[in-house]
């Protein structure tokens, strides 16, 4: 039994559609998956954490053609599932393909990045504790891992535990990933745009211990 199954209930990480993820993400989707106000809330958080500093080296996992930074970090590396989208990301200095559900390893050296981000994609991870351990490995001490999400998703590819939870529960799920993984300080849970008329935006983040 892997660690996810030991920590979380049976069938928690199952999905409605267990077909090949690479086939699902092969069609180009040059769209944003939250509204403009939620995107601005992500950017405001990144700026607040100074992830856009000229000396900051950031890894954006589960990325696409946009990384939601209002200002480009000093260096931005992106990984994801669609080559056309990654290649079109105007802020990316480098990109690579990565199916983290198939292979959670991140192909980078230890302590390579000042920060790691994951925007509106944490709900699709089927092996999150392994991914979070890998994020901790590639982060420099004190560097944050920032997961942001809303109430939108591709329901066929989101895990069962996510779909069966409300928004508060989803924040608790991501916090539990940090708590069950190695190498992170206690996580912070934030509702970044309370009272917003459009998409809600939540953040769960923790720093490399």
C-alpha cells in the first residue's frame, strides 16, 4: 500500500476517468481556468511573497501557456502536460513535459528553486504526497510551495476526494498533503478574495523547513 492509501480513505484518489492523462491533455486549450479577478488574486499573492523578484528562480508545475505572474520572476521554469501550451508561455525561460500522476519525480537537482507554484491543478494529482516530497527536495530552505485553486475543475479528472468535499474541505485536503509530506513547515490556508462576485480563490502554502 502506498502512502496516499495509508493516509487517506479508500478510493480517495480514484477518478471518474482513469484513461490516459496524456491523451486527455493532448488537445490544446489556450484558455484560462478561472476568471480575471481570480487570476489577479493569484498574481497579488505571488507579488506579496516576492516571487516576482529579479533574483527569484521559480518552478511552476502542472503549468500551461500562462503562469499567472503579473511580473516575470528572474527565472521561470514550467512543467506540464501539453507541449504547445508550455512552449507558448511568454514568461517561461525553460519548459519540459511531466506527467506527475505517472511519474512524480521532478527532473531537477536538489535545492534548485527559490519557490514552486501550482495553480488550479492540485485537484488532479493522484500521488500528491510523492509530488510534495519532490517539491520539498527541489526547494531551497525557506522557499514556499504555493498551491492555488478555485471551485472549477475538469470533474472527470479530479480525484474523488476533491469532488466529494466542499471548499473548506478542499483547503483541508491540500493542508493535509503538506502535513503528511516530508520537509515542510506548517501550512497556511488563505481565502484570497472573500466576497468576490466571481470565482473564489484559495491558497494553501508552506515553506521548506
